[in-house]
């Protein structure tokens, strides 16, 4: 993409309303625009990051055997009366009437609707296990929306629901979600620690929240520092393997890690040696629940088991805050110049800065680098504008592309361009085709594919 | 995908509420479930088709140089007061108040919001031309929602907006959209005829609707039959080439083609020889508009031109009904057994029917075919259930996968499987690996890629 043809409205001034760094940088980098309190447009750069995160979530859900579908944003109130949550849910639920005076709401979550879908079509244990999920816009009418997309009102969430015959099977679904979430967050360059949590309005006997450590996190967290040494890495997972999923759950949750809601100071001291006790702040980026028959019983989601008895299914629900992750990743990965995107979610794979737009040789070299990267299936952003080098560097640093190729007449005389890592600031000079090759290696695209 | 692990709730009975074939087949094939009047869940099979259509729309928009972004579903009422449409828009607009009593609405379209985004960031003609688009859920509170996703209330739409310095530039954007739409629909296996239309509530001096001919269409249409001979085909398009886009517009719109709203019987008789005059019904699947400064003037979307004068930008908007297209494609492509998906939008590339699940040789052959197709990047649906062959064929015919590979012990004794075309019903026997090769050829995947 050539920047001269793109829409990247970066701001020089830091907007006054933004209190935390991710909100400031998202506004300054032209990623979002507020349209009403807690409601944002995703400008092209922000939209690209949102999509990359969504793609990773889809890929990992599908890998775990979960089936994508899509429920609508609006729901009839009657469905929520069946579970008893219509009255229980507070003013955070956006309620209204349609032109025929029917009571509706903008879905804040989908347990009722998915249970309705399940009971409509599934009658036999033979159709289990089943996990359905969707990624859809939700609305929670927060009293005081703030922190940009971190606590917005209209937000994008993956929510998945498992249906199982027994508690044992449902706990395997729970473990499977935990495993797939660990992998999901790591692909985004995040360390998200599963912490024992409280059920809240969803309910649930078993529940873990996933927290990313960050000074601006809304939750206080207490954990054993040994946890931060754990890496999921590139493990070969069989998501049907009950023992394997259970072992990974134990590996990642056996050490003390709790939010302030469930924290127990005495236990903390008993279980964690003093030098490993950590008190910090965290951002919640996901949560998993097992809640048994809480919805299936009142809503009549029953199956016939192998003895011919009708029994309520065991369920759980599992959420990832897709739009919130954009902010959380920035909170976890930035410096005073701007964002530093992990390679997994970067909106463009690298930037190309032309130090002298208009110089025939520099223009030709940039064009060639741009076109080579595109031919390799990569997505570079080429700053071809007639601007000062300093302004171009400042923009690239602000929007946080992990790699930058700088091209100028002086370097080209020696046959080289400069490849710079955004995170370390380290640069190296190398021939243009070697810079392209290096970027291709980083993103794992074999040159042969071109 | 193995059907035993998928969620495909096909219905044997035709639901009473469905009046048209696409609605009937979408319900029967387990593609959608109604959640409230005109509000649907997209079950896994329906969701896949919706996604394939969305992908084609994205690819063709990006090819035309248009920039993706995403606006929220909810909008503040104040924005619509600026354009004067808040009062003008009737009860189809879903209006409500949030917990702080602020007036909001569920966006039925986005001219106001995109104009607000534009005026916030763009001040100079140097940043033009610019076309931004998004694909997002919309809501129109139809009095009588019906025909399934064809006239739903919550619907998925691509809407794009061009911003240009002059009327001339904006008309090129109009032409560019027309060209990209022709290509978009043809990739979906549809012939969508651009017809001169009426501006309606969007407004507009120039507007064309794209109509797919179908008996169940809501519009009466009048056209010169010569139009149906036109094919867009695989043309090499330079979307910056003003003359080329203009020539294609003329090629596809110079002959008489109008909906009942703009039909002129006298002109029809003057321009079209009797033997080519057609009166039929059509389904609207898209519309493009040029409306000049209708929104930019009242909302103050101005740029400084090269003479230093502040002038309102020329705009247009351009929509494709993404969710509606799922129904339109079925209306245009089905028989009495079910849907017949065009290859471009099929939810699975082919079906595999195991005639004798449990037979070691048949199971092994099906597994091998399935895995070979997956390795080629294809997405087959393998019916591995323990069901009668007749039931398996009926399901495959109903859900409309364009190709079916049938595997049974008798054929395997002779080293062959059967490859069947859903559209023609023609079958041929061939060795399993040749069947895979043939499917790969059809979908244009080189075997070498594996």
C-alpha cells in the first residue's frame, strides 16, 4: 500500500480525553475515531489490526474443533425471561421496543440464544460433543465508558458455547478452551495468565480469567512469578486428547494466580515463597466458564442419553475480547515514540521509507522493494509522500510497524538500504533484495512461493 | 470437515412460514434460524456462504483501490439532525435512548457518519480522491419482514463512499464502482444487470440498481434482452483508467434496462425492437449513487482546492446487500432437490459420500480423498455418518455442493469412485486420485502447491 493512496490521519497533538497510553496512541495513529461515548469507528489502520486478531481467533478456534456461526446483534427480550436474566441484568443491558412495540435488546452475551438454537435442533447424545462460537458486536451500556476500546460500550467479542452429555465431558471442553486460548494469545505476542476468577452474571463453578500484565490494568492481580516463565510455544496438540489438555491446564493453573475478586492473602503466603510473590495490575482479555445446567435446565435444552433418559446438557461459555485486545496489546507493547506491534497482529508487515521522494533512483528502488514484498504475499506500507524524513520516521514509529526499510540516494550509491527493528531500534545496512528476503524470513514466507 | 463432527441441522419438513424457495431451502438446509421477525442466526453452513460472499466483496473493493474500515452499528441521533434525515427517515429507523437518555439509532446506512469522519480529518484536495467502505450489520425496521434474509430487518451490507474534488472525478468513482460490482457479481455466479433507478431516501442524480432476474423478485423490470448476452469475463482492468471505466459503463448501461420506478413505456418501444423487449421480475442486490454535495454542504465537509478556495466535496455511496445475496443466489440457482451453489460461493468445495460407513476399504478411501483435498487447500464435507445412501444423497442435493464424490465398496473393487456434478446431474467413474485432481482443477488449485 502506498501511503499517498491510503487513509492514515495521524494526529500531532495528544487528545485531551485519552487517559491511558493505548487510547492516546490509537487516536494519534489514526486507528479509531469516537462517534459517541464508548462507540468507535475503526479507521483503516485500526480495522486491519482488529481483523488480524479476529483471524487468529478463528484459526485457533477451528483448530480446536469448534464450529463458527453467527448470531444477530439484536435479541428478543422473551428469551432472556426464560433464563431469568432479563430482570437480573442491570442498566448495562440496552433495551428498547421495535415499531410493533415488541421488547428487544442489544445482546451483551449469547447464552440464551445459543441454548435456544441447541434445543431446537439437538435431541440425542449422539450429536454431542458440540462447541459453537461466533465473533460478533455486543453492547454493554457502561455507566462511564473510558480507556478507548478497552472499556467501550459497543465491542467485538468471540463467545463460544460447549454442549456436553456429562460434567466430565464439559470439563474437557473447558480445558480445551484454556489450551486454545493460551495458544491464541501467544500468537498475538501476549502473555495472558489464566487466573482463578469469579463467576459474575454468567455464573459458573469453574472459571478462569486471562490477564495481561500492564500498569494500566483495571484489576489487581496476585501471582507466583514462576508463572511468567511458562511458554506455550509450538506444541503439537490433539484437542481430543483429554489427558493432554488436562495436563496443560494443570501446568498453567497449578501455581497461585488470582484477581482481587478471589484473592486469599493467607493462601498466597502459604503457597508462594516470598521472593516469588507478585502483586501487579492486569487487563482481562478473556474468560472461560463451566456452568453445568444453569441454562439448559430452565430453558429445556435436553438430550436423550444412551439409557433413553432425557437429561439437561452440561454447558460452558468462553469469551475473548477481540476489540479490547487491540488496546491490551498496545498497553503491553509500546514505548514513548508509539506502538510496537508484535509480528502476529501488525497491520502492515513492514514500512518502506523513501528518504527522497522524487529522486528517480530512490523511487525505483522503493517501488521494487514494495512490489517484491507484495509478490511474496506480504503487505508493506510504503511512505511515498513528499515529506521530510523526520516526519516519515515519526509516523512509522507512532504506528508501530515492527520492521522498517529506509531507502535513500546515499545508501543506494553503495548498493544498500537500511533495515530497522522497531522494538530494539537496531539497524543494519544490506542490499535491497536481502532486506526483502529478511522480511520474508521473519514472516515465514518461503521465497519459493513467489 | 466430517459431517459427524459438524452442526448441520437439516429439516425434512418444509417450514410453513417460508413463501419463497430461498427461504425454504435456507431453513431446510440448516443455514439460518429465525430469532425474531426478520432477525436470523446464521448457522454454520449459512455463515460459511455469507463469509465467502463477504470475501469476494472485500477482494473486489480492494482491487478497485477502495479502503476498508469499520463503523459501529449504533449512531448518535445528532449526526442525522445535521443532514436533516433524522426527521425525514420514517419508522424504519430503529431509535432508542441509552441509560443517560441520549438519543441513538441503529444505523440503516452511513452517509452522515462517513461524512463526519471525512470532515474531521481531510482538509486538502491533495488527499483526494478517497473511497472508504465497510461491511457491517444494519437495521431497518421493516413493517412486514419476509422472504427470510431477502427482506430481513438486521442485514449485512457493504456500503462505500467516495470523496472527490469535482463532479467529473466523482463520476469516475461512480463508474469504477459499477465496473467492480459487475466483476463482483460474476464471481458469485450471478448475472446482475445495472438498471436506471430512482434515488430514494439516499438521494442522487445518477443511480443504478443491480438486479438479478428471478421470478420471485420484488421489482418489475423492463429490459432489452441483448443485455443478457453481455459478460464481464476476465478483463484486465486499470481502475484508475477513466476512459476504460467509462467505456465499460456505456457497454453495460447503454441499452434499455429499468425498474418499474423509472420505466417509460414509450421510450421502451422506441429504443428496443419488439422481439428483444422483456418484462420480468428482479431482485435488487446492489445500488450505486452519485449525489454531489447533498451531505457535504449541510455537514461542512469541505476541502481547500488548488486555488485556495474551500469547496464542498462531491460524494457518492455504493451498496451491496451481502446477506441478501445469499438468498438471491439461491433464487437464481436451485432445482426441486435443493440449492445449487456456484463454485465461487459454495460453503464446501465438494461433498464426499461414503456409501458404506464401517467398511474398512470405503472408510480408508474416503479418508484419503478428504485428506488429499484438505492438503490442496480445499474444503470438502465428508458424510461419514452411519446413514442410508439415499439420505446422504438427499442431504448433499439439498445443501447444494457443486460436486460430489461417491465412494462405495463395489466401485473400489474396480478402482473407481463416482464424480457427480450437482448442476447437470452427470456422473463419471474415475480413480480416486483423478477425482481429487479434477476437483483441484475446477477450483484452480495447482496440485504442485500441496
